[in-house]
C-alpha cells in the first residue's frame, strides 16, 4: 500500500512539473514571436519615416503589430530612427518587447 501511494505521489509531481515546463516553453516561444513583431514594426516605421513606403510611421507600426497579435504601447520617431514598444500576452502572462530601427549612427 505504501508503494502505491509513493507511485501516485511521484506521478503527480512529474505531471505538475511537465505542465509547468510546457507552459514556460510556450511563453518563451511567444516572447520570441513578440520580439520579432517589435522588430518588424520598427522596421516598417523606419521605412515610412524615410519615405521608402507611404504612410505615417506609427500607423504602419501599429498595422504590422496588429497582424502579429500585438499592440503598440509607444512609438517614437526621431529623424529616420523609429523606436517601438509592443505588448501582447501568452495566456495570463503579459509580454513586452522594444525595438529600434533606422540608419546606423
């Protein structure tokens, strides 16, 4: 009887750890995706600021971020340099990413 209780306890702990690791992995993947969305949005804003594409830089960034499932929190354009911060969520975990794009200094 004691061996059965031990086996059930080990199985419960293993299942809990497995779910925790899977959740951490999923959040990590989504965080990488959000960072990519921030990079793409910053590039789009910098392109619009330089005149390479039409439109307003921050509107372009917001459009691209929305396609990636994120929202723009802040958008600043200084000359040809765009800095974008986006937010998204992975379940109950809020995620933020910031990216900067423009010509080299």
